[in-house]
C-alpha cells in the first residue's frame, strides 16, 4: 500500500466517522425532541424523524387509535409532526371539551392549512379573529332563518325537488350521493349566496365533487406528511397538490359570487351572509384583527359552504344505506310516517315529537355513521386531564368515535339499534353520550340546521319511496376516512310508494 493510498484511506475513514457522528447527533436530537415532559400520557415508542407515522394507517386511523386506547388507556400520546395527546371515552372527552373548554378551544396550527387559508376563516382560525367571526356567523345565519319556520319551508321545497329527481330514476339502480349533496348544499347556498343550484347544473356538480375530494384529502396520509415535512412536500408532486388546486377552484367560485354581490349590493337590505359581511366590513374597518376583509370573507364563505354540504349529506347517505341494509327498520319508520303524517302532506318539525321511532332511527344513523370521528384541538395552557399533564401548546386529538361507541354508555355499541334512543314505553330518550356535533366552545356552528335537514329530508324520502338493494348486490358498510367518514359509493333502487 502506497503512502498516498494510506492517506486516502484515513481521509475516507475520517469522512465516514464524521457522517456517522452527524447521524447519531441527529437521531439523539430527534429522540430528545420526541420525549414527552414530566407526567405526560404514555404511548407507543416513536421512531427518529418519523415518530409513529409508519405504524399508522390513515385510511382507518380512528380504529387504530381505539386499539391503542385499549393498550395505553383513554388518554395516551403519539408523535407525528409534534407530540400529540389522544383523548377518548365520554367521560374524558366531556372533561376536556366542557370542563376545560377554554383550554382546548383553539385549533393546532398545521402547515397545510397555513399554506391554504393562512389561519383565516371559521374552521381553522383562533383567538380574537375566530371569536368575532363565529359570533357574526351565528347571528347572521339566525337572522336569515337558522332555527326558524322560514328555513323549514325552504327545506320542504328542496325535499319536493329532490323527490322529483329520485322519482325520475323509475326504480333503476343509481348512486344517491351527489343528488343528496346537491339538495343539502342548496340550503346553505340560499343562506350564504342567496340562491340554489339546479340538479342538472354541471358546473355545480363539479364543485360538489371537488368538495367531496377536498374533505377526503384534508384527512389523508398526504396531509399528515405535508404537516410533518412541509419543506419537502411543497416541492414534490402528489395528491396534496390536488388539494391545493381544489382550494384555488373553490376560491375562484366564491370570489365570483362576492363580485356579483358587490355589483348590486344594497347596504340597507342585505340578502344573505355575503351581503351582511360586506356591511360588517364597513363597521370594522378600524379593527383589522377582527378579520372583516374581503380575503377572509372568501375563507369564511368556503368554510360554511363545505361544512353545510358535506357532513349532513354524508349522514343522509349513511341513512339510506342503513335502510337498505335493514329493511325491517325501514318498514317500521314508514309505518310511523303513515300513521302520523300520511302520504299527502309534507313532514314538518312539529311532527318529530310524535315520531319517536323515526327520531330514534335518525339519531342511530348519526351515531353509527360516525361522520366526524376525530377532532383536532390545541391546549392553550398546562392542563390536568385524566391524571396526566397536557402541556401548553400540545396538539390534542379528541376521538368522538370513542364517545359514540363507548361500551360503558351504549347497550350494544357496535350494532345498529334504534332502541338506544327509546325508553321502555317506546318514547324517545336523549343520551348524554350522543355527541356527533362535538361539545364545548367549538360545538358545530350549524347543529340546528343539520338536525332540521336530516329529519325533514330523511322523513320525506321514506314517505315517498321504499329503498332497496339492486338485484344481485349486497349492501356493504365499508367506508373511507378523510376529515369525514363516508360509505364507499353504492347503488340502490327507489320504488315509489
């Protein structure tokens, strides 16, 4: 071996040692960052850099979290882009969202939403801006009919139009997903845009498909990876790029609607949410932190549009699936409809107290449908929860799934059983662990609207049609999970009664 080769060997050895040392330092620093503070909830051991990402399947993450809860308890920790505390069971979820509601009212800032909405709007914003926007949205929606008889009439009219579209299928197999989306979306569109959209409007159908895909992608593994490695995901292709593109399309649609409103806007007579927001912009022009500007109007409008479309229509989509899965339950609902309402007049909210079985079925659809299984929060101060310490700034995942299927609260939690909501005399009974709309400071903004829509649409559909599985097919309860939990596409037949 020559002197030159010996020198080269030692240089190579030194370089290798340097990189080995660097790797050790990076791994140790990663492990130190991942180490939970004192009295932090237990959880599975995370890998360096990746945390627990590789051991989680985003397609059914709520089921994996349920398994981890059996191993580590109803409060445990994970490591993804940061330390995360997972909270489950009715008792602990209520303690977090109600008893410590102020401490868990914020959303955790995540890179993907920072890049999309810049922490504006109604769903992702925090603090003063969020409080002002939520207050305004609630008061405005109430002004335009939320919880009032006038809005009930609008839903009844839309129910009639939906029934006409379904009748035109003439008993042939069809997938009801997007006509349900269209019907439900038209209600929030009237409140926000002042107008509805025809079922044959191809552009609006495209928007509904974009909404459906957006809600799925926002809860997918691609969104998780974006939050963990934003510097990388911003530079490489993938479905996360489609998510960003979909938001641009929705923004363009909303900007056009705002422009149309501005062209014929009468401040003395606001017609809908957009008109009212434009008026509010003038009142709050000296308080920029309140978020009353045109850009935030776009984000707030999209939030209302998405939330008012996706969750309620998905509930109805589950509802029809359960009716073809359990035709005996469908028959009992129809018998009660015939007895209380008949077949000539439209259902109304005044009928609900006289229809305990139908009301119970609607509630059981929401429970078993489990539309929003997981909620994201942020601890705003150190909080004792379930015997552990959740430090300020910790991301908290609240599993509503664990509440709706809590074995200590429900007699047959994993079975579709309307009896969960009926007493011994067959009267409707409320259940404390029924929290599909969440609880506390961020309880669903449109809960009243959603409850009214689900009951009226569902009752009207079963008043006019008997739904069944197409010949040779079996209904499947398989599902996909994004931000919402939705059945896989299915077909049914609607026979006029």
